C-alpha cells in the first residue's frame, strides 16, 4: 500500500501543502516488528500514522472484559461502551497523543455496517452522550514541552502541565462550553504570574510571561458548578 499512499499524497500536495495526510498499517497487532521501516511519506512534516485501535491493553484479561471490548468495537452509547471510550481517550491523554474518531455518519459505507458507530441516531438526531464523551477539553497547541494532560469526563476538570519555552505564541486549550461548562468555568495558573489569559468562545489562550521561560506551568480548568455534569 505504501506506493499508493505516496502517489495519493503527492496529488494532495499539489493543491494543499499543509493538510495532514493519514495512513494506516494493518490493524492486527504488530508483535514482532514495526509496521514500517520509516516514515512512509519521507520527510513530509504533515504525515500521520493512524494506527487503528479497537481494544486497549488489558481489555482481554478475562472473558467479561473481552466481551465488553468486542462490543465496544461498535462504539455505541451503552454504559460499557462509553466507559471503554473514556478509558481509551484517557490513555491517549496520558501520552499527549492526538486521535480521530471513526465515523460521523454512516453514509451507507460498506466498510462500516454498524449504525451504532455514528454520531447520529438513525432518525437523524444527534447522539449527545457519545458527542459529550468525544468532545473533551484538551490543548490544541502548547507553548512548551508537555509534561501532563488530563481530563476527567465526570467532573470536567482539566489539567495541563508543561515546561514553558515560548512566549511569542500562546498555549491554546479547547473546551466545549455548552456540553461541559454550562454555568461557566474557572482557570487557575501556577505560578500565578506566569501566564496572561485570553478567553474566546470554546477557547482559552495562555501566553507565557517572558520571565517564566523555563518554568513548569500548570493550567487547571474546572466548571463553576460543583455538580458532576
């Protein structure tokens, strides 16, 4: 498949030099060797290895867990499937890794035959439980070296720790105000004078003070309401 991906990427780059191009290895576990000897698209800075995850490590440790994992491959809206999604996305945060969800709508895609994967119900209404699970608070850009990023899907508390190296551009945090912070939110910065905050719709920008370059900065965002949402 690599020659096909290179040819497709070359065609894309003729009109779009910046858009990330994703390619995927065989979804079976690579137990003996990595799927590729090197980056498939050479030195293209916007290539993305989209490894396909169905089950997280430990899901198959017993029969009940394995059955839950297999059920979660459809990623519907049951409590077990939502719990599986939250665990998997939490692992991605632990490694400060980006991710993409498989399906917006079914569109009669012959490779995805299960309606439960869609973000919309068969009647066309939005599947809000799954949307709320996927619409996590996260850092879209970090003005330094990330050390820790976490989001609690129950309390909507978000925390980001990073070693600040940039003062010319801000750290940008995305949040879904409607789904997770309907009564507003509070932001704590530690050390307090190390970042200037600017708010926009569903965005928080934190610009590092020049005297704090080299410092470890922690941003903590929490809903104004003390109730779990």
